[in-house]
C-alpha cells in the first residue's frame, strides 16, 4: 500500500503531503526540547507522552494554562517573520502557571493555517521550541490544521497549552498577603502579546512605515519592536521560589496593572504603586502619544514595562531582589500592599 494521498482532498485545498513535510521539517526543533523530561523522541502519534517525576513531592498538583498569541500575529504577517510568535505562545501559558508556583513540564501547540507552507509552519514551530527551551519544558505534541476558505492563504492562528507541577504545600497563597508587603516588578521585553488591537489601530501598522529604524525606539523599527517576543520568567521565578517565600504573583497581560495585580491580592487589600518607579518602555510612550491615550487607559491595557509582579514580606524584599538580579532580572520595587477596596492606586 502506498503513502497516504488524496487528489480530491488536494483539489479542495488540503495537501496531506504538505502536512507530512511540515512534520519532518519541525522534528529537529522539537527534538531540542526532549531533554526536559523522559519523553519518547518521536512525534506524530495520537497523544503526547510525558513521564512524571514527583520525587521529593508529598502531594503533587498538576497546573495547566492555555492561551494564544492574538492579533500580534498580524505583525508577523506584515513583517513576514514567523520564528518568534511561538515564543509568545509558550510565554503566555507558562508565565500564567508560574503565578501558582508551578514548574512547567510540557507544552502542546495548535496551528491553523489557510494553506500549509511546510517551511513557514516549521518556522512557527521553531519559535515554540525556543520558548519551551527557555521554559525547560518538553514540546510533546501539537496539531497543524489546514483550513482553506476559513483563513486567508498567507495567514494562520496559533495557540497552545502548558502543564506544570507543584507540591500542594508550595502553591502560592494570596491569603497570606498582608499590609506592608512589598510588590516587586520584573521588567517586560515590550508589549508582549496583549493590547495589539489597540496598538495596530493607533500606529496604523497596515498603512504606515513600520520597517524604518527610529531613534526613539533605540534604533529599532516599529515592526521589530512590536514583534519582540514575550519574556519568559520561568528560570528566575523558579530560583526565587527556591530561596524566598513568595506570597503571590501576577502575570501582567491584557488589562494591565488594574486588572492583573488585584488577582494576586486577598479581598480588602490593594496595591499602592509609585508611578515614578515604573520604568515605562519607549514603545508605550510612543503609543500613548500617537493615540492620545490617557494614562489610566495605558495602565489598564498594557504592561507598561512590567511583565510580572511578585509580593513578598518587607523583610524578604532585599533577598528577593538579590536572587532576581543574580538570575539576570533587573527587578525593582514597584510599591506596597495596603488595606483598600480600590484595587490599584497609582500615585
């Protein structure tokens, strides 16, 4: 019996052989992630296998997170650069599960394309694999769906999910947060993967020049700056969990400071953030200026230069900063926890 092939399906717009080629091209990227866990070094089966090692844990709890890249993908289409959005996809998932105190174990992706260009799919997966390497997680499987007539031929969507593990006794408990605790910010790499519907509208990326380097963006173009991958905080955060009692953490995604920081606070407590402490990145200043966007809306949409926040006791703040700095994070104090029903107060 010969290889699987359907002329009728191909005439309908789906090329099965392109799918096979894409799998072959992506295998080398996927293989690089297999060192993270005891995983069979093959892909293409009906399920991804991962042997769970729970040595040293009393009550292991699995933690999962799922997300996509959103309309940031439009930037990849415009720039014709597809090897970084996979990092964003992984980051959006693993950064979330870090906020529970979990260590990422493995990741699976889902890519839906208008037309399967194997080389392009392999580029996308190379980014996913790079995100997994940064997360020390195995890429154990995924799905590429060719959907002609549903997506334009040159466009695609990308989503995925991560699974991690944490000992139940080490799950971060926001109920332990109290007045006077310190809020530490870990810098973002840029806009990350949220707010791009507003960004694209304000900067008119479909019609304006986004490829010319700009002095106000440190010599990078708008397109290059916006495509900067979401920072993955796995290594510094896991190091922090080892050495300091972290009470709570928040991944600053869509909704910015006002929506995400309160998620790491117990009822009756708020965050008092000193605006001058926030190291706002140039891209946010450009967006605010071009769109005449009020400060409140900026902090309620974007990360503004802070991708992750952690809350520790005041007595542990110096140690936390020391650990994060040693791990390569230029972390700094943003503010403190106060008794309040206001959520986040910027002053």
